[in-house]
C-alpha cells in the first residue's frame, strides 16, 4: 500500500500595452513573400478557411494543463492561454485537451483508447478510496472530475490516476466535437525526449499513429492547412538542468513497460546524466528529440524550449554534451541549419537570466524543498503563468505565422469556463517581442515536417497484458 500511495501522490502532485500598430507593421511585413515562402502557406488556404475557427486538440500532461501555483486556484492552462492570445489578435479558436499528469503520449494513443467501451467509474473510485487495496485492473476506467463529466464518454486504461486539474479524454481525438481537427498538439513526459531509446520506441510510433489517424479521419474535409496536422510541443529544460542520475518515471500505468531507466545505462554510466546536466544541455537534448519527430509524421515544431533558452540569455551549449547528444541521432536533423541556442537580435529581451529564470517556473511556497535546483529555489519544472504565456505566444506565432506583438495577456479573464491568473503587462510585452524574434525568422525550419512520415517508426512497444 505504501508503494501505491507513493505513486498516487506523485500522480496527484504532477496534476496538481504595447501598441497594436507594432503588430500590424510586423505582421504585414512577415506575411509577404512568394508562393513558396512559409508565409504564403496561410494565404493558399485563405479562400477556404479564413473565417473558420482553428480547431485544436492538446494532448499532453501537466506541462499542458498547467497546475496552479502556491496559494492560487487559477490554472496556468496552455490551451486557454493560447485561445486568449489568438482571439485577441483576430483568430477564432475552438480548443479541447486530453491531459493526464505524469504520463507519456504513448498512453494516449487512439489504438489503446477506443470509444464506446463499457468502462467503470466505480472501479476507479474504489481503487482510490481503498488506497490501492481494492482495484479492478481488468476493465477500463471511466473519467469523472472537475473538467470531464461521465456523460462525455471519456475513459483511461486501468491504473491511470488523474487529479482535479487534469482533463483525461483520449477519445476526443475521434469524437471531433468541432469537426475534423486542424491541429493535434503532442507533448510528452518532460524527460522522455532526451532518452533516445524511449524516443524511438514510444514517442516516434505514437506520432506516426496520430499522423495516420488524422490523415484518414480528415482526408475529405477542407482544413486550414489543407489537411489535419500534428504539431510537436517542444518543452523546456528544468531550471538547473536534468539534476538526476537516471531518468526515472514512477507512474507504472503511464509507463507500462517499465521506467525510462531501462532505455539507458545510467546505473553503470554517467553518460546520460552528463548529457542533460545543465539547462543548455538539457534544452538542446529536448530540442533534438522533439525535432526528430518531424521525420515521423509531425508537420510542425513549436519551439517553446528554444524560446525559454533565449529568455534565459542563450547560454552556450557545452561542446561535450552537444557532441554526445548529436551522436544519438542518425543525421544532423531538422535543426541543422540553426545555430543553437538562438541569439536574440535585441538582447535586452533576455530578462530572465540567472536566478530570475525562476520566474518562468511554478512557485510552490516558502517551505518547498525543490529537487530541481541547488540554490535554494522554491520552484519545480512546471511553467509559471509567465512561462505558460511565453508558450502560448510561441504557439500563436508558429501556427498563425504572425507576430504576437499586441496580444492580450492573462489578467483574470475567464476563457472557456476557466479563470486565468494575472501577469505583469510589461513582462507580457517583453515576451511578445521575444516570441516574435524566436519564431518568425525561422518558420521554414519549424514547418519542415511532413504529414506522411519520411522515416518508418520502429514498432510500438507492446502493452503488457
């Protein structure tokens, strides 16, 4: 029971004015170009979808649903932050999420989460209330929490626990309440993309599966991008880098084939831990991992992790860790034409250098004993409201190929039934300009994927019986 309580507790914790003229000028200058330019992509679809909302599904974990900060009730919810930004700049958004704290994309796959099953919520409730002593793990569990009602028909695999701030519903991919999805965003467990074995055997097959399902389900519908697409949400380094010898992953149902440790030789070697030991190293490792998914059916890479490093001053990536990370991949990859970390043209925008970077991460109160730093910080690896706002700006600039300068920022608004937190307007303006600089000059790189995989993914690891 103690082991169960530990896993359950971990799962619950994991869930737990700039002028508009600037926007108009920047946006108009970046939407020009010939038919082959990235900026022309939206123009080619304008006749069919210019007035249609963007239908977007976010699949991920607590990095996406955004847990509340210490003594706060508002979630730092990426889907709603993104909707706030986009609609303030004239683009209608219809969003949903499928989020399970601490889990991998692998566990969300449509092939193991069909709709229409006779799933039991009682089995889930009995397992939780008995602290793991009375658990029926032979039948799927119906979902019922703050964000998902039983009538929504959502279910998870037995053993997958969720908290009040999660929105677990893998069935939303096929339910398509708004019609065919324009974009399905995939975000994996925070360390997994830096573990190449797991990247190849868990994430790559998952991306290929989502891509195939979207091509089939939206093949005859006109969509904003001509077809439904997969977008990879590149996440960020922890405050002080990996800060661990082995990758871990302690929620069994989220990693049914065992922890991520088994994909490394971390018990006998420091090679993996050294490759993510600092935040520039870990940031680069995550960037390479997520970018690799452009070969497996993802169309676009949303470079939030690159933007976080830019906000922190674009510290150089040590050559030793960079070489070790590059050696894990078969080719230089989609980011080969970039010089990482990206340097900002206006370096004054990098206002979160050193200890101030803590402002981008989730604060847990004065008594919190953080395992993510060695300088007494009181933050974990989740985004603060400020960090999540940066993510939302990067999403907007990437998907709409427009400047986010002039966007609204969270000030307690209610978006799709959820109240947002409040951030400082001056910080918001700085982050808008930063996202503009990171995303717009490199759109051809971010959009260099293909909905038809250019590389065949290894078979997905089988689910244990």
